[in-house]
């Protein structure tokens, strides 16, 4: 499912050199490639909202929303207590520091199999102080803020990974950073497949990645022709795909 970073780099270089606008170094390419990957990845969620309000169709391979879910599915993860204990540092004794460098969107949190109802901090504190809304092991509540994640299963009882509670968390992870790695031979950068990191996006995104990177490179090279050409190619590609 991955997209070869070397294939994308070579296509970008070929298209950029048509305009005789200069060489895009591996360092420059890696920066632009990661930016393009995140732009495309974040676009999935905007597209999901847009297509969610449009009736789908019965065609197996052309329903827009199903295609988006397929693209996002690669990044959907559920982690259990052991992962949480090793990756979510405890802050202040009752709060878990969420590793946002790994997590793009938080999904469902569960404690001993019960789904945690996530509320804002005001409602979280109010619920814990009222008899009728006090959380329990069967109805845990939680809140997320800049401080992290807090999950309560009682008035003053907090669930934490690695404790007596079994916890799990589902989330959408961020794509790994890509890298066109190389070795220098006779003052020339040669591709090193052993340590390079490919794009994790769906294989159908290869052409879109090329055009996005090319457009970003055009800005970097101050080449209006490259920017316009990439934008035109990108528009044509969008009209023929999702």
C-alpha cells in the first residue's frame, strides 16, 4: 500500500528539470515530502465531512466515503494497557500525558471493557461531585485538555494504565516521517533503499504527492511556471480521481 519515496523523488526531479529551474536536493525534498504527506492526510478528514452529507452509491469501488475510510484505515490503531503504560506518562498522579507526536485523533478509551464518556473539564468536575452522575467502573468518564487525559471511575478514583484497571485506547496515528536516504559516492547522492522511509499513504496518492511536492518546490525555487504547471496537473488528477 505504501508509495515509494524514490519513485516520487525521481518524478519530481524529472518534471522540475523540464523547466530548467535547478536541482532539488534530498534535504529539500524530504522537507517538502513530509509537508505534502501531512497536507494530504489532513485533507482526508475534511473530505470525510464533505462526503458524509452526500448520498453514496451502490458501486463497490466508487463510493467516495468508502474510499476515504479505506485510506484512513491504515492509520486506525487500538492499543492496550501495556502500550499505554509505556507511552502515556503520568502527570500529577492522576493524569495521562497523551503522546500527540504519535496520535493525530483520539478515538475511544475503555476501562475494563467499559467505554469512557469523554466530556469537557467543567462537566467532568461537576459529574464527580453529584450523586446521580458520579462515575463508576461501569460508567467511567474522562476529559481531555492541554494537561492530558483524566479518567474517573468514582468520586476520587482515577483509572491509570499499569494499575488495577485494564485500559485500551483507539486512535488515528500520524503517518511516519518519510526520508529519501542516500550515500555520497564521487560527490553524488545515491539512493539508499536500506534506510529510506516510504510514504505510508494509500498507493493511489502517488501522483497527487508528486504534484503537491512539485508545487511546493516551485515556491521554493521561485519558479512560477513550475507552480502553475503543478497546480494544473494536480487539478486534472483530482477530476479523474476522488
